[in-house]
């Protein structure tokens, strides 16, 4: 067997951005339905919302959540990309919910998400120190 430089697509990790475990309350609206759940992980490009009633893939959502620390609430648009449905009889609770990708993030929204991810990940800010 010859090993090449490219792995099979099914084996390649599709996530480019680091996912950070969190526990943040989120309100979301799909059509005329308003729901409450928890964000259990976040990255620069999206979130995972834990819920036993995920919306179908392709559903557009309006998300509203307040980052820890008393910051102003974030209101963002997202799209359901994938779901992990509740499985009857699954005693280990395979984390039912939905993966949401942010859409149409403006500069301020992207900056706030990146800062939130950095805060939870204890990452250093990518800007050089102000030594002037």
C-alpha cells in the first residue's frame, strides 16, 4: 500500500477553528418560534446548541446571548449545518443538539466572537504589545 500526502476526505478533520467548551444561555428564533437552550461549545465560525429538539439543517436562526463579564448581548444570524438528534434508549446521552454556523458576521460581531473564544481559551491576543 502506498501512502500519499492526501488523506481520504472521510478521515480529514473538517474543523479549521478551535472549539472551546462553554456553558452560555442562548435564546434563538426560528420563524415564529422562540426557544431557550445552552451553547456548549463555540469557535470563531459557529456554536453547538444543546437541545433535544434541534431545528432541521438549513434553518436560519437569530441567536441572542450575553458573553460572561456583563458585556452587551450579541445578536447574530446563524444556519443549522448539522444535527445530533436525541436517540431513544441512549443512556449515555450523546449530546443532542445542533451545529450552527454564523452567517453575515460584520466586523464588530466577528471581533466580539474572536475575543470571547480567546477569553475562554486563555489565548493571547494576536496583536503585538504596545511598547512604544
